[in-house]
């Protein structure tokens, strides 16, 4: 059995001109204690009716009602039971109502004595200020709406309404309640109220001032609690973002965590975080938080150049907040041809009613931007505490980004140091092996010639040839060291000129054959046509690249193998030269490493083919200097390999005296008229 009707609502029907007041729990507690103390201080036997919302609230006051019950027999206590509270008659009457009864949301105390009467009829406001329910002060912040008065007629009406509800739960108390009506209610107070047409409330002035003082104090406490809760929320949000972004050194993950946590913490419609610097024309939106029903702008280019808001941030080095973006003069009153319309369209297309922009700075350096968007239906006003919170988060993000960049730079530095260490080790190994071996041979030959005067002329010639061969080998090794050093330091003087690529290929082939007169070379097929556009390069270095690629192919291809030279015309700017062989091949995961200095696939000390491992590194330096590319292709071991490089074509738009060592920085498509090439010697 339950009654959903509110006692307060029923009472206000009888006194329609009265307006309920708002009370905090602390005020109601003080009023209740004052009414109970008045009962204990008087000598008469009053009617006392107390209605608690829950049994646990009753247990806090049970000792007071035991004392009151020692003074009068007309005491009624109502509560929703939780453990032991039930309908029973003891030193006073207890009435247990159900949880869904209207009394479960109300707080009542009615006292009617011989010379005094007062009542407190209130209902808790549970539907308002939900966002203000603070853990540390939830109980004292509870609010009630109701009537407190010392008017006897109103008090009698309230007593009659509650006694009628008690009869529903405890009908066996009919005689006792009838006695209460006879002694305290003087007939039917409901009819008296109608006849009197009650119109005003006149509580005791002193008590009213006391209640007002308590209410003001409670408002101050509530305001302080709100401030503490706001600070706690800010610190908790900053700590959560800080701990989340410090766990990662990935800049993309840092930005995504920051935008998600900040958007959720502030409950904004849209939150953006993006990287940018002072000279950027636009930024791409990669990290975004969206509230329900808000359109995404992820992947969109965000204008920065000629953006008045971005310019203001660069000048002031602080945040910019706009409460009404549709009427802000910085957006609608600019006269530049590109800026105002695009920014105004941006506001309209993204439904940005209110806008907050916060720069991510580190020691004055702009690293990125945090933006908060309120997307309607009406503009809002940015609170100072929200702006300071975003500022604190932006500071933490800036520190995290700098740490991530420092870590990435440290990793690059470590990789460079490791590469230098490998280079040093290889240099030591190659110096000890490639240079010491021919030096030892030369020394042995010379010592033999010096100590053996009776050596036959044939053997003497063999010794001299061997010493000369190894001396030439040492000269080439040292020359490779010097060449690479000059290329890397930029000390080479380049002399680009129009060349016939076919002539360069033939010259490099003649060099290879001249250096290998006493050895058997693989078959070499030259498929380079004379009907090719002229190329712009330094002829000496073109021959050097071709010679080293051919020499490399000969080293790793057996005498019964095949080497081919081809030229493709992939576009109007370059020719692509390919040197292919059917030799040993290269593992796919080592195709990039073969161009590193001192790289030797078999190791520095246990290889079957001599050399320093500098040939391909020299080729890469030369090709890159004329603006070309070089790369290797292979299917793996014993599958052969192909080395490709590109070389620019001569055309009538070349600027021969430009930068980049005399090579053109850009080339325009040549006239489609083929030039007639002339054969000439390349030095």
C-alpha cells in the first residue's frame, strides 16, 4: 500500500496564496531541533508528528523522541524501513510507509501544544542541481522546498493531513487519532481553513532571521564547495592527461589522448588539436573529439595564413576566445579578398557559434593549436576557469611534444653514432686487410729482388709485375677513399655539359676491358642506342658511375654469366640507365644497405671478392649531385641484380649557371624535336 500524493501539495491547496520557500538541510535540521527543544522546555503534553524519509535519518534523532515520548503520549514517527523499523506501538507510535510513497521524498515535523503550534512541511528537490552534487558535501547541499510556520490553523491543517495518512497504514490507531483530533484540532481544521481564507505567513521574526542566517551560511559553503569541486576537476583532468601523454613518446598518440580527454572533461561540442608553426599556410585536422550529433571535420585543411585569429595569437602569444562567432568583427569586418569570406564560411559550415583557440607553446615556440567549438543552437560564454584549464592542458601537451621530439632526435643520433661506429670498424678492418695485403706482397717482392742478386731474369720480371699490380691496387683503394671524402664534403668542381650517353657507355666499357686484360670477363651486351636525347652531366663522373657499376657486376658474375646495359626514357625530364647481371644477387632486405660506405655483404675479413665497399657509395654521391636517383633491384641470392640510375636530359629551358653545382634546379619538358648526336670523346 502506498500513497503517491505529496503532503506539501495537499497543504498548498488549502493555502493557495502561500509560496513555499527553499531550505537547505542544515536549516531544516536547526528548525527541527528548535521545535523539539520547545516541546522539551514546556510542561504541557503536545501532539508531535515527525516524518523521516528513511530509517537511517530517524536513528540519528531517536534519542530525542524517546525523551519527548516521556512527556506526552501523542507522538507519531513515520519512516521508510530499512532494517528494524516497523509498524508498532511502544513508548510512541511508529508508522512504516513504503519506498514509493510520497512521504519518502518529504521531511515533516508538526508540534501542537496548549500555548504554541508550529509545523515544517517540506519536499526534497531531487530534479535540480544534479551537476552540483558534490561527494564531499552532498548531504549538506540537499535542498528542500516547503512551508515553515507557527500559524496554528496551518499547523492544524498539516496535522490533519498527516494523521489521515497514518490511518491508512495503521487503522488500528483510529481511537487514538480521534482523541488527538478532539484535543488538538478543535473540530475539523480543513473546514476552518476554507472559511478563514488564509492568505499570509507570519513566522516568528527572530527565528526567521536565524533561518536566513543559516541559509546564507549554507549558500557560502555551497559556493566554496563548487569552487573546490571545480579545482578538483581541473587537477584531476590535468593529471589524467599528463599521466596519459607521458606514457607515450609518439606525437600522434599524445595529441589523440589530449583531444579525447579534454573534450570529454569539458563536455564541448567539438575539440581539435593539430600541429602547426608560425609560417604554415594551413593545417590538416587529424585529431578531433566530437559530442553527439556534431559533424566531423577530420581531414579538412584548416586555414592559417591571412587568418585574423591566428595572426592575433602569433602577436599576443595567448588564447583568443569568441563568444559569438557570427557577429565578431574579426571574422565579418575584414576586407582582404581571401581571409574574411573563407573564415566566415568556415564558421557557417562548421556551425561554430562560440570559439576558443589556445596555442601550444614551448619557450615561445609555436608547436600547435587547441580549439574548442560550441556548435549551437545559441552562443555561449567561455568561463575563465575553462580557459585556464585549457591553457594548463596545452602547456602539458607542449612539454610532451618536446620530449617526444627530443627522444626521436636522440634515437636518430644513436643510429648515426651506431653507423659511425660500424664505419670505423669497417674502416679499420678494410685498412688492415685491403691495404696491408698488397703492401705485404710489395714488401716481399722488393726484399726478394734486393737479397737475391742471382735471381733469374724471368723470376725477377714476375716479382716486378706482382709488385706493380699490387701497387696499382693500393692506389685505387686510396683513390676511392679520397674520392668519397671529396664528394661528401662538396669539394668537387662540377662541369655539366650536353653529352651523348652512348659514348659514355662505350668509354666505360673500354676502361673495364683495359683493366681486366688478363682475366676473363662475363659477356657484356650494350643495348644503348645512339638515337637518344643528350644528357646534362659532367662526362668524367658519368663514366665513373658506369665503370663502377660494370666493375661491380663483373666481380659478382661468373665468366659464363651475362651483363646487359639498357636505357629507358620514363618521362620527358630524365633517362634511366640499367646495368643488369646474372650473378650472385642481393637479399631484398639489403638492397638499401649496398649503397652504404664500407658495406660488404660477406663481411670485411671473410669475403671472396676484394674491394673497399666504397664503389656504390661513390655512385650514389655522384648521381645525387646531378639531381638523379639510384637504386638496386634483386629477387635474392643467385637471382642476379639490376642497378638503375637516372640522369637529366638536355632541353632548351636549362639554366646552366644556376645553383646546385651548375645543374638545373628544375627542368621544363623538352621540345619534341630529337637532336642529331655527334660522336665525340669524353674525357
